[in-house]
């Protein structure tokens, strides 16, 4: 126990001894560190106090490093730099020009901004600010007269080099149809706006100025992005593929987008305009090409010879006014169609002769006619035409049947003649039965002809009447060498020969009602006496007024 107590005593003494040796070292170390830290802090604060009058490190004003400079020095440095300032103008077509600060007397304006910057500095943070760049700008000012001179001297202000802007518009290409042609920006300068833009850039001491971004150039009135232009394009697109096909038998005329593009336009307000004059001219050209009315006809006669019939109105005639209206309506609707034009007069065919293969062929020289139906001869017959001795020649020409009427009464000056079959084709001239005649053909017409009508045997007139329709062609012509000296009677027998004498001039009786029986209504027996054919009175038969056929004038 005593030994143990002694060991513990010795141990405690050793601990105390070691404690005395290490104590001074530990107490000296914190004082040293505090001393160094204090010195550093003191130095930091002393340096920081200097930034009460000068600018922090990494302070940039108008591009000039003013670190460590006071307000006066900074102002001088910035003003000196203003003389070296250059503004680069970015112009059209990637051209550039420059304006220098020295040319315009550029200087900076200290409106208290330098004091404000300096006053905002916290000296306790100067060390941290040394690694953080701070950019400030002061407004600048210039000599206005010098700036005007500098701007006026720019190459972009040379009006001889200006290209005026052009608005976007819709154009038509055959291969692509309608499309928007982009605007042309041009380079025409708005002088007042250029000066204003340069002035602002200089005052802010900007490095560059884009004239396009500053809207210094005169802009096109309409751009390709204009909503109204886009709407116009949409409205016109439908006409790119539109066609109007005119049918003329086996021939066609196609009106397509290439032509329509010249006629149709759309205003900015979206109003579509169709050039009526152009439409009317197109219809006029169609008529000029396809009209056959009043034009000469070539006919291969039943005699094997070909004749040209120059007179008469038969043929196609387009109703130009009506067709112009029709076409305008089609274009407004905007749908493709295949149509025939409106006609004032129609014929039988567009392919080959316009009279087709159903017609009455009247040889005035031979006093003989042929009626062809669908290319087949239906009937032929001698006839008696107008009396040339009295100025009643039946005129040659190409005509069409105006109408047909049963049991009509033909009226004229001092005569009324009832007929069973009345078929007019040229005004008051027509084909009809002539029951008062016993012979037809030959040279009867020269002395005892009609007032111009084609007098037919009743049976022939009946056959033609039953097979002919309104509008069918009647072709009258003269053909030398086909004269007949023989006439035929109602039985079809030849009468007389080369020495056939003209039929006697009839004595025209006065009827009970005071009217005079016309030569057309007389039968001349062999003894030369004139006997009225039946009892003719003002009330007998159906009375047909003299037709007032209106024939279009070409």
C-alpha cells in the first residue's frame, strides 16, 4: 500500500512538472496570430480608406479603366477616350462606315454620376471588388453642327446610289401559279431618322449602329408577311387550276390560269376585280373565229358541181353580250366548266359545213330542189320561183326555216292566198304548196313566176312540211348549165320542149270582196282562161300575218 501510494505521488509530480514546461508555449501562440491578423486588417482598412476618393479596382467607365483614379482624373481620362471613340454604322449590303468622336467634338457629361459611383463604394469590400469588373457609362454630347456635317458626308447619304423600296406583290408564273414576290428593301435613307439614330448611339457611346434595325431606311409599303396580301393570295390560288372549256363540235377553246391571271386581280381590301373589257374581247375573238353566219358557204350540189353561196344569214352567231355576262358569272364562281357559248343563231354543225347533212337544196337556175335528211335524199321536185320580169326574183343565199304553219293565208298588196303548207325561210319568202298550178319547173318562173316564194306541188310540200323543222337550212343558188326547158306536170310528166312558150300573162279577176286574185293563186288552163282555184273569200283558211322575222345583224 505504501509502495502504491508512492508511485501515485511520483506520477502526479511528473504531470505537474510537464505542465509547467508546456504552459508558456500555448499562451504565446494566440497572441502572435492575433497580432498578424490585426496588422492585416489594419492594412486592409487603411487601403480601403483610400477608395473613399478613388475608384475601386476593375472600374470601367465608357470603356476606360479608371481604377485608382479620382473623379477629376477619371473625367479627364474618359474625355480623352471620347476623342478616340468610333461609331461603326452597319449599312445595307453589308457595307460599313464610321464616325469618330474627334470629328463631332464628342465629350462626356458628368451629371453627378461619377460622385454617385464613388459614393456607392464600400471600403470594406474593396478587396472583393478587385476581382469583379464594374462597367459604367456616362452620357456624351457633341457639336451638333459637326455631327450634321459628318452624317451628310456619309456615302449612304448619296442619293444617286439609293434604291427605292418596292412592296411585295402577287405574281403569276405559268409553272407555279400565283405566288408572292417578296418586297425589295432598298437603301433609301430617311435623313431625319438617321441623324436621330446616330445622335442616340453617340450619346450612349455605342460601338455599332445597325441602320436596318434602327429603321433608318424607307420601308416598303407592303411586306410579304402582310396579312391582306396573304388573303389575296389564298383567293387567287383557286384560279391557278381553273379552266373554262368552250366546246365547238370536235374543237375546243380552253381558257386557263395563264389568261385568267391577266383578267383577275384582288385589292388590298380583298375585293376581287374581273376585267370585263378583257372578257368581252375574248368573247369577241371567239365569235370572230367560230361565227359562220353571213359567211360564204361551199356546197357540193346534187349535180356534182360545187358552188359558193355568198349571200344569206345561215350559220352560227355567238351572242357576245350574253356570253360575256355568262363568262363573268363563271369567273366569279371560280369553278372549272365545259360549256357551249350562248348563240343568237345556231347552225347544224361545227364540224365540216355548218349546214350539216339535213337541208333543202334549191337550184334556182334549174328550178329544181332536193331535200336531204341525215344525208339521204328524201324527195326532189321541180318548183316555180319568183318572177324576175316583175322584180320578184327569189334571192340566192343560205337561210334557215323561220317556222312552219298549216293552213295559212298569205297576204300581200291586193291579194290573199290560202295555202296548206307554209314554210318561210327568208322574211316573207318561203316554200308552200301551189294547188293552182298544174306545171312546175322549166322556165315558167320567167313569165309566170311567184312573188318570190318557192311554189311546190302539194304532195311535195306536204312531204317537206312533215320532215322539216324550224332552223333547218335552206340553200338557194344559181348554177349555170343546169337550165331546164321542160316543165313537169303534177303527174311528174315532162311538158313541152325547147320551144315551150311562156305561160300567158293571166287576167287577174276581182273577187266579190273587192280583192284581186294574185298570180300565185291562179291555175292557167290550156285555153288561157283564168279560173280561181276554189272559192276564195277574206275569211277562208287560217290567216297568217306577214312574218316579221328579225335577223341578227353581224
